[in-house]
């Protein structure tokens, strides 16, 4: 492998893993709020609650797999931020606010909003499953044993991340996504693939994280205990 190809591959994997570690962290922390809504909206549906809990646990596991990947590389992830967050943009486009501003009480109280949230999560996870299949055929991924192992694990987990929402919607709501929801998902994906990720790849000045995202959670937890 020539030096140029090696540098290209290393940069590709660096950007890819940085985007994934952001989205996995954003995923499991956001699912904490989803769990609150699910437990309140469906208190008697223990199966659905357990499935969402597993979804959250899997996202947390995936985050730590990518964290370990960077630790083995001896570097921190690139600081990509919400620019590369699929769920960030999806929530903003459909609900008109950021994930952190999402009104959990309103979603619990309004069945239509709860259904909409479930469809957004379902579409996001279906998109993620398709993307993993593509990545497992990527020649750079196939030559990196650790990345192959990570994405094979994610591939096994992915169906259980959208099927629970699909099943619940099929039994209790409207599983059919709206034209706007499908178009938003498509546009976000294309903008990430064709514009935002290539821009990060080319822009060599992108800074790296100074601390791991979950370290901020530890600091917040310690501060809460201190009070």
C-alpha cells in the first residue's frame, strides 16, 4: 500500500469513527429521554420498555467500542459536533427544536407526537442499518480488523433498534411514515454523505476532542451528588 493510499485510508477511518462516536453518544443520551416518554406513555407495556432499554444499552456499548478504537490508535476523535448528527437534524426538522429542547411532557400527553417520535427513531435506525451493510463491503473497513469487528456487532444489534418502534406503531398507532418524514430522512443522509463528511475529510484543521463525551456525564453526575 502506497503512503498516499494509507494516508487516505487512515483519514477516512478517522472521520468515519469520529462521526460514529458522536452519533452513538448522542443516541444513548437521547434515549434516556425517550425512555421517560415510553415508561410514562406505555406503563403497562413492559416488553416495549425492555426493548427500548436494550436499544439504549446497545448504543452505549457501541459508543465504548469506538472509544476503545481511538484509544488503541492513541488519539482523540475529531470534534465533529451536531453538524454530523443525523438524529439532531431529524428532530429539529420534524419537531422544530433541538433534542435537548424536546418537550417530553408534551410528547407523553399527545399520542400523535409520541407516534411521530417513534417514527423518527424507526427511520433513523433503518437508515443506520442500511449504512452498516454498505460499510461492511467497504475495502478500507474490510482491511481494518477492529473496525470490521465493530460493524459486525452493530449489524447484529441494528434490527432490534427499529423493530420495537415498528411493532408498537403497527399495534397502537400509524406505522406509515409521512412524505415529509421520509423526505427529511433522505435529505439529511444525502447532505451528510455528499457535503458535510467530505468537508471534514478535506479540512485538515478540524480540532480533536479534548476529553471524552462521557467524561462530561461523570462531571455532571459528581456535581449533582455534591449538591
